[in-house]
């Protein structure tokens, strides 16, 4: 059972969320609070798996830092009316694992809670127009398509089906991308894809030998350790039974 803690200062939203999660078989809404001090006071006794953090203003990086320190095992989802792509990336860099607009359908809220609990990012595509600064590196359209699918939150099996590959081949491709882009795991690879979304989006159809340029980080990407739990087993021994990059 996923233990959920919610902060929202909107009474109608609080009522709606209580109704929504009341009928969820795998999510337990442990508490709904209306203020930050209440939120911080509930973390230690509740030990939530996921925190749905309602916000109507800007990104409170100070609060996000406190949550990361006080609740390192909890995954944070921002629930906001509007947010810029720059703010979205800033929030993710502070440890946020999901970002939802307040006008999303109820099923999307449920799906996002489950997704971040599993260790994935849950971020709208409209937030993915921030680019990395650094040296340009060359990757194939096949690699670019793979990055796009990882950014969309697909699992290895789903990626394999979408790209007509075996799961073993997908793991090998990912292992190679981790080394090339200096990403430690699939979450950092997803962040890379978000920052390069406009370029990666052009890779919807792979062509042998085609190349696209993405921006690689000048230094290895910083990652707040407690919030980056999703890892991928890079099986470098798997046989490449499909078309190589």
C-alpha cells in the first residue's frame, strides 16, 4: 500500500482528493494538511511514501530542500496551477519526482502517484524544453528515440516493443548511452532527455546512420542521492540480436 501525505490550502481540493483516494485499492491517503508546519510535523510519524505538495505560487526551493533532508525516502509530487519549464527543471533538480497541473484528470493523479512510487519521473511533455549547456555530442537517431522513450517513463519491455528490439538489446543500448552521456541511471538519462526535448523529439523515426546533436553536460550531472533510487541493470553481456546503432 502506498502511503500518501497531501498538502493543499484549498478545501474543495482536499475534499476531492479524499474522495479520489478513498476508492484506490493501492493508495492510502494518510493525512491532508493545509500548511507547511503541519506538513513537516506529519512526516516523521506518518513516514509517507509519496508527498503531494500543492502550491499556488512559485517554487519553494527551501521547502523542497527541507523535505529532501527530513524525508529522504519520500517521493515528492508538485501539484500546481501553472509552472514554467525552467521552474519544472529547478524543482526536479531539488528532488521533485513528479509535476502535475491542477486541471489534470483524476486518473492522471493516481497514475502519477504510482509512477513516482515505483521510482520513475512523472512530468508533462510541455515542461521538456530546457536544454543543457555544454559540449555537443553526436548520437544516432536510434539512440535519440530511446532517450525520448525513457523520458516518457516507458519500461524496458515497453521500449523494446516500441522499437522492435529485445529487452536484452535495450539494456545494452542503455548501458552504452549511460557511458556516452555520463548518466548514472535511467532517471538522469530522462533528465537529459527533458533538457534536450526539442532535439530528441525529431527522432520519432529512426534511420540507420543518421545523426543528431544533443547537448552533453560539461561535468557529470549533480544528483541528490536520496531522491534518485531508480536504477537500471546494464547487462553488457546480453547479445545484440537486433540492428546495432
